C-alpha cells in the first residue's frame, strides 16, 4: 500500500494552509477518534526510526482533529500542555494509528490522552490539556 493510500475506514485528513500540510499523508478515520498514516523516509531521524518530534506532532494533530470533529469546533483547540512517552521505535513503512480518548471537556480546559500504535504494539503514549480558541479565526490565504 502506498503512503498516499489510506487503510480501510480512513479518509484524507482535511488541512488548512500551515505546518501540518507539510507533514502530509495523514488520514482521519471516518467514525472512530483515530488518525493514521504511513511513516515515510522524511519522517525519520538519523537512526532511521521515526523522529520523536514528528511522533509528538502526530499526537498533537490527532488531539486537534478528534476534538474539533467530536465537539463541532470551528478550529482545533489550542494545546496548553503535551506530555509524550516514547515506548517503542516506529520505522519507515509502518502504518501508525493514533487513537484519542477525551477524559474531560470542561468550561476552560479539555483533558485527553492518546496511544500511537503500530498494529497492536504501543509505540507512544501522550497526554494533553487543551483550550478552545475564542479569538478571531484568520481567513485562509
């Protein structure tokens, strides 16, 4: 399966101009609170495993996508805190899925966690605190 092809049940992740568009190949599950992607060469560090910063980006992106869709927000919430535990290497060609669980959606903050897995193998665990953006939303250029 090519890096541009989603697994069954996934669709292309809709992105606005900006950072995440340059990290493409991300797919959003049609029903579940999950994003997925194939790890490509450009996601690797010098050890030829997925760069930790990129895996943190995937976790943060999953949080934003799932929270935005689940709570019908105009934009993804803003990350206040993100903690990431790296538990296993992720390699080129791996299909990774990041599943989000929302623990609390409060008046001010949202608490959530996620797991990044390759098959059944847990590679990354992340926890985050988020807040809903209340400012103006910039026009798309």
